């Protein structure tokens, strides 16, 4: 994984595994900047993320939007006339 500060290559300094997730701590070889990543394992799929974790999870948690309903003008006119 590349450093977010200087774009140099980073290396893993710590890994903690749980049944459905993996936490990794990285350090940059160039500038010594440190950062973390959190990987969530969903049905055989691995999601790597830093700051995008909430956005990526929303994709799996939020149901798809309902299709827009079309308006029937004749029905509306009948309702207004009644």
C-alpha cells in the first residue's frame, strides 16, 4: 500500500485478525508516516478501506431505491373532479 503523504511504499507493522475482519497498521518507508486499514470480509469478498469504509458499507447495507412511479393524468383528473 502506498503512503498517503509522500506516495512511497509502506509496509505492515501490525496485523490483528478477527473472524470477519482484519486490522492492519502500516508505516511509510520514505517519511515514516503511519496509517491504518480495516478490511471487512463479506461472503468471501474482502473490502480494503481507509476513509471510504462508511461509503463502501453503505453499498451493502442500504437497500436499492424504489423505482419511480409514473403519474397517470387521467386518474388524477378523475380524482380532482370527484
